[in-house]
């Protein structure tokens, strides 16, 4: 699962917590339904502006979206080894 997939899954979880559909999230963020659909279906990557709107609609800091998307793709310090 890449970062885009993880971001989409995180957005879905956050919307479900509010009992919102993805269209409701798009409405709250002021994003076109077509844009949201394209992001969900990996036809379009979200812009920074779009991510800011989504975070504001969800009432979370923008960084939370990035941390969720990279949480599983960034190696932990324990797994990084130095080479001589």
C-alpha cells in the first residue's frame, strides 16, 4: 500500500468517525465531488490546497494527514542500518 492509498484510507476513517460520506466530506471542504472521486480512485493526487481544505473540514492539523500517510512507509530507526 503506497502513501496515496494510506491517505485515502485515513480520510475514509476520519469521515466515518463523523458519520460522513466522502461526498459530505467534499462538501464540507469545498471540493468538487469529481475531484474527490478522482483522488479516491487514484486518478488524481490531491494538491496541498486540497489537503488543507480536507484537514480544515475534519478539524485536524494538516500534518496529521501526512503522518497517517507515511506512518507505515517510513522505516523505523530500528530497521535502518548504517553501512561502513
